[in-house]
C-alpha cells in the first residue's frame, strides 16, 4: 500500500447545491475558488502520475475556525473549549463531497472508487488556522 498526504491551507468549504438563477446554474464563488485551489494542490502532490483505477482509501481531517468565545483576551483557547467536538455546520458529508469531487480526475478516475476512509472535522488549534489534511491510501492500480 502506498500513501499520499497533502494539506490544503484554506478554510474548508462545503458542497453547495447548484441553484438555478434563471436558466443558469449558479455555483458560489467560495466553492469555485476552493475547488480550483484544492485541485491545484492535489495535482502538485500527485505529480502527474497516472490516475488510480482500483480501490482507494481517503482519510480527511477538516480543521474549521473556532468561534471567538473559545478564546481568552490573549488569543489562547480557553481550557473548557480545548477538546470540544465540532458539531455545528457545515455538515461533514457536504465537506467530503466537495473534496472527493476535487480529487476526481486528478488522483483517481472517479470518487466511486473510494471504498474506505474516515472523514473527521475538528476545531483548529490556538492559531485558528483552518485547513484540510488529506491522506489517500492506494495500491499500484493506475491507468496506463
């Protein structure tokens, strides 16, 4: 088994359902920008290798910004909020959907190949730096 790990140093963005604005589909700018940036970073990390065609495991850790009340006046996370789970929006499923779509056609042919993995969401640490850490585990089954 081989592994690819990379970080997207950007606030995670959930998949937004496309709205019909008149007769045109509308994708929010935040989603469009995140997709562009995530695809670019995935492509750099993957280094142009052939697309994976076999089963893929994708573990993802989404670090989301903390609310201001989690911090004391010096910018340090208050003790009672250090280990608080992230149980508010955005939904984990919508975060994962957008990321899996971003990796399709860059790392693997289609996100239907993902058969294992653990997506998690958590609050960022004291530095409050939002990011996404992606680990793709795979066997050498690539398109030729």
